[in-house]
């Protein structure tokens, strides 16, 4: 029931993005990261602060979602044209009828982990209460739980950390660049036993990418490509200048009064940059891999999260 | 170190100073260890007391919040059929409890069918007014929030983590109010016991921060409060509030100390830890806050706690150092004064050592050890003076005796013929002799003279050495000269000498002697060997050899009435004959090896064509070489004769 609600909300968000995108002809591009300001979006901040977007001949406005101005609101009001989405989430939306186009793939590895209480292996506990995000990002975990017949009880909340620490959950989903360190910062002992990393167990599906609606893409191909190239440049610069990048990230963090600290952002940046390196090539490839799309399709079709296959061609700009 | 070694005053002063310092340091260390323990106990008690007082006030507010919420719960449960009454209850709780910031009474999605997905009756303070509204919507999905999920999942009342609340309201001008709150949430259950919603009352943490921040037992101490997951929600550094946790610093660098304190605090323990905070050693006193799962701590820098004690320690050390300097000065003066007589005594000793033995010592007028030392030294000086006087007399006596011995030696030497060539008018006689006593005077003798174309000669060795032997030698030589001049044969000469020496020979001394008589015209030699070494004969064309002696008689002087037999060699012309005493063949080197008969014969072989003087000189050199610096053990007398 709850999962369906989330899907509905997400579909509505992206529908609005689609329509707003179709109507927009302005040269200015509004980019909305999927979360509040943090090092997860460092490459975009760098591209903005270092003038890479301007050099590319585009004017980019980075607008973060807030409680009152969520990404949904920004897109609905036509103020945002580009956003970041995880691959599985994008495929689900396309399957629900929202034509999205991946214009830049940044993640090459999966960051999802399950953390259970100390000395407990999450895969050895059936029927436990597992916290997940109200905003999704958990398709792969659901697939794994179904496949392994773990019979998890999923609970969607805005933030899992406090509830897990308070003992309300037996386990929680976490991103290796964010909640993982938040849990450590909460005094939770993390070991190989109580942390399950999906990327190490045949679930290494790519995550973050920049998406727009196909209609916006068709009418603004040039701007979108220039945004993608400048963003890529921003990420490469970030990888070469982590300390300066961190300064830029902290500027955005402080501006939005985000409850975080430099240490957490530093660790997040390191992990995000690590996740951008392809395991096989050892390179920062910035491309969606067809085999990843196939893997995601197989997992989600098998577990009926997707009703129809979403092809690589459907996802990519061509 | 030499600086102290050369002065007793300095070394004594140093020793006393070191001992005093050691005793003082031990006493000081003990005292301060005890004091530190006492101060620490006092600080712990003080900090705990202050923390307790503050926590009591905080707990009172928290308990009032819990009571207000619980008191409303029964009303809510009683009127679950009238959703709009929830607005009245949420408003009522805020109205009745001005310390609360707001109250939400929220329900599960679609619990009230006519209210739809969201129904949460919220009342909150907004610019001194209470605003009541339904707060759930697509932008604020309350059932995803901690306060709602916590009570639902835990199935009991609980406090949320502190969080930043942003109230946005419009009153001509759009305003935003940001503050930190914590919510107490209680599950609402229907009569069947099913979870249907939650009540959450919000409490601003600003007052709590002010209350706990006021706890300041020491000037630089401060208070912190952390939530269940370690997040700081009270901290003197605003940049850490809700942004950092007590574990943040452990993310990049292992810090077991901080980890231990953090875990103890989040686990609701009470205690005290010593740890390094921002590079400074601090004592951290911590206690849990009611049922919240939160923990409060007072961080007291160690230097603050022990500042008075440290000041006292520094003052004591300063006083000690000043006292030590004064003590060293006074000690130096006292020891100097006490040891002054010793210094004077040392100077006097120097004078006495320089030879002024009669220099009198001053009276120090003391009866202690130094006085006794002075007295002893004075006695020693007197004894020294007496001893030296005796030494002078003895030395003089020795010198006199030495002189006399020298005279005696000269006399003894003058008793034997020492002028060579002995018979310058006769070319047929090549005779050379020498006598070297082992001491000033010796017991060897030799003599020769011509009487009636006969050469009479003798060589002898008196038993013993030194003056007695020399006197016996002198007597023997004189008797030989007197008797031999009467032209007796050698055996008669020997017999008469023996008779004379044996008479009144109380000392039982004796003399070995070789007595010879050579007819210079025919070369015939008569001789009588009285216990003496056989002479070495070097006949031309042959090797040197000992003269075979058939009749070896007893030494002279042993007893009267002995019979002496003589022997004759028909012609000794052309022979080289060496007569000697045992100082030659028994000369010892430092390893006590004898010169020996073999070496003697070998040496003589090499001297075949040498004159008598040369032969004796070479033999002396050979003996000297053999002794290799060793003192002569016996008198050495050599007589070499060659007739042409």
C-alpha cells in the first residue's frame, strides 16, 4: 500500500517535470538535485562555482528541495528542468509512463547497504523490521529480500537513522556515502557481519544519473548536452581537487543550513568519487552500461516491481 | 664533577643539598598526590551536585511534559469518534502548559474516512498566539516523521531526537522561525489495542540549553548534552549543535577514549572520565537525563580543577628553591668555617712536606674530631722530627761505614799485585790477574812473586762473602806470602797455611786454594790443589781443557793435621793456563742459568792466541754478557799465565 503511494507521488512529480519541460523554452536551466545540499552533488556545485556552466554557454540555477519547496513543487511549478534520479527509480517511472532520458550517468556502482544491529547478520534474520526511505531508492533491496525469502517488514520513514538507533528497527537501509557514516557518527559499530553491501553480491546496479523528460530533451538537446559535459567536467575537477571541492560543498551546506559537518561531507565526497569509478575499467566512465540496465530489468521484472522491460534505448538520449 | 671533587666544602654542600632535595621531593610528591586525590574527589562531588541540581530542574519540566501528554491521552482515546475534538485537545494542552511549543494529535492514514489520507490536529505557539490547524499534507507527510513512527514502532511513549523546527507563518510579512525542539510522543490505541495514531508534544530546547549552560563549576568548564545517537544539542560551540555528534571525531581517526565516553553516555550510564578534549586534559562528568535517552555532561579542564593546587605547588616549589639557595649559602659558610683548621692543616702539611719539620702547628682550640686530628698530626710531626734525627745519625753512620768499606776494599785490592806487566824485565812470563769482589770487599785472593828463579803463585776463594771473608782472605794471603818466600814446595806451603789457619778458627771459615811453583828455567810446575777449581789449560794445537788433577786436597783451615799432596808437570812452556774462582763458571744470568764449564772451555778455545791480559778481558766481557744485567752472585778472580 505504501509502496504504491510512493510510486504515485513519484510519477506525479515526473509528470509535472515532463509537462513543465515541454513548455520551457528559456535558455536558463534549473537543476534540482534529489536531496538537500551535500557532497553527493559536488560535481554540479563545482561546475557552477568554477564557471564551467557559463563557459558552456548555459545559465544553470541549482535549486535544492526543502520541506516546503520539494523537488515535486519546483518541477510542478515549471521551475526545474533537470534532476538526479537513481537508475531503478527512473526505470520504474518510465514503466509508469513518464518518458525520462538519461543525459549523464555519474554512478558506476551501487551504494546501497543494509545495516542490522551489532553482531547480527541482516541476511540471517527473517521477518525483521527494516527501515527504508519514504522517497524510495530501495528497489534493489526489495528484490534481494524477495529473492532470499527474507520476509522483511519494510517501514518507510523520512529518516531511518534515529529510529534505528532508538531500537524501532531491527535493520535499516543506508547509502554507503551518507547514512552509513551517519550511523557511525551515532556510535553504531559497523562490521562486515552487520553490514550487507549490495554491490558485492550480484546487485551492483548503477545509481545516480541526470535525467530530463524526453520532450525537453528533444527541444533542448544542445543545452542538455552542454549541461552534461560541464557537469562531467565538474566531477572530474572535483576528483582532482577534493579539498577545494569540499570547501565548495560546505558553502552550499551552510547556505541551506543543513545539519551536517565537514567530516561527514568529506567522507561522502570520497565515497561518491569512489562509486563513480567503474570496477572493470578503473575509469570514471560517465555512461550508462547496457548490461546494468539488463540486470536492473531482470531483478525488477522477476520481483514484479516492473511490469514491462525498460530498454536501454528508452533510457538513453539518441 | 671535578669542581666538586676538589673541594670538601662543595661536595659536602652538594651532598646535603641533594639529600634535602630528594627528601623534599618525596614529601612534596606524596603531599600533592594526596591533595590531588582530595581535590579530585571534591571536584567530582561538586560537579555531580551541580549536575544533579540542573538535571532535577530539567527532569521536572520533562516530567510535566510527559504528565500533560499522558493526561490528554485518555481524553483522545475517549473521543476517537469525534476527530474535530482533537483540535480542542491539542490546543488545550498548549494553553495549559505554556512551556510547550506545540502538540500534534495525529492519526493513521484514512483512520477517519471523511478526513482522507492525512489527519493531524496541531496547535503551536506562533508569535505568542496559539495557532491550530490540520498539519498533514503531501508536503508534510507526518506519518513518515520520527515522532510518529517512533511511538508506533516502539509501541510505547518515547522522546524523539532533538531536531530543528522551522515554523513559517505570514502576518503581512512572511516570517520563518527556526528553533530546536524535542518531542514526547505517545501511541494512541483504540479499545481493541490497535495503534491508531500518536500524540506528540514539542518542547523547545532553548530553555534547557540555558539551564544546563549555566552550570559552570570552574571558569573554563562547560556543559554539553547529547541525544540518543550522540548528537550535541547543547554545546558552547554553536557550529556543533545538531551538526556534530560526540562520535564525529572518531570517523576519520580512531579515538578509543572518546568512543568509550560516547558509548557510556548514549547507553545512559553515569560516571566520570578523564580525556583529552581539543588538546586539553579534562574531566568529564556525565549523567543521563530522565527517560529521554539523552545525557548531560560537564567538561572541566584539569588545569581549572587543580588550578589552586597547582598555584600552591608552584609557590611551594618557589619557596623551596629560594630556601635551597639560602641553605646552600649558609651551609657553604658553616662548612667552610668548620673546615678552616683543616685547610690550615693542609697548608702546614705542605710546609712540613717542603722540609720544615720543626714548623709548629697553631693551637685550634677545639676538642672535636678536628682538634683531635690536629693533636694527632702534631704528635706525628714530633715523631717525624725524631725519626728524621735518627735517620740523620744512621745515615751518617752508614756513610762512615761505607767509606770505611771503600777503604777496606782499597786495602784489600792493594794486598794483591795489581801492576801489570807484573815482571816487565822478563819477556818469558806473560801473566795477568784481576779480582772483582761481588760486594765492597771480597773473599777471593791471588798472589804471585819470583824467588830464586821460581814463580810462586796462588789463587783462592774464602768461604762466605763480605767483611769476614775479606779479613780471612787478608790473613791467608799474608800467610802464603810469608811461607812461600821460604821456598817451600806447594804441598808444604799448603800444609803450613792450613796449620796456621786452623788454629783459633772459631768462625770455622776455610779457603780453597791452588798453589803453584814454576821453575822458570825448566818450565816445570809443582802445584797443590786444595779443593779449588781445576785450571783450564790450553796447549797449542789442542782444545782448551781442564787440567787433570790427581790429588785434590781438602780446603785450607778446616782442621789441622791434614796431609796435602802435590803434583808436578814437567814443562808448561807454551801453555796458556787459566786459574779462576767459581765466580767465573757459576756466574748466573737473570734466569739463574750458570755460565758453565762448557761455555768456559768454548770461550777459551776462541782465545788461543790472545795475551793473558786480553784473555782475561774477553772472559770478563763474556761473563758480563752472560749475566745480562744480573747482579754478580760471587767474587770473580782470574789469573792467566803463559810461559815462553
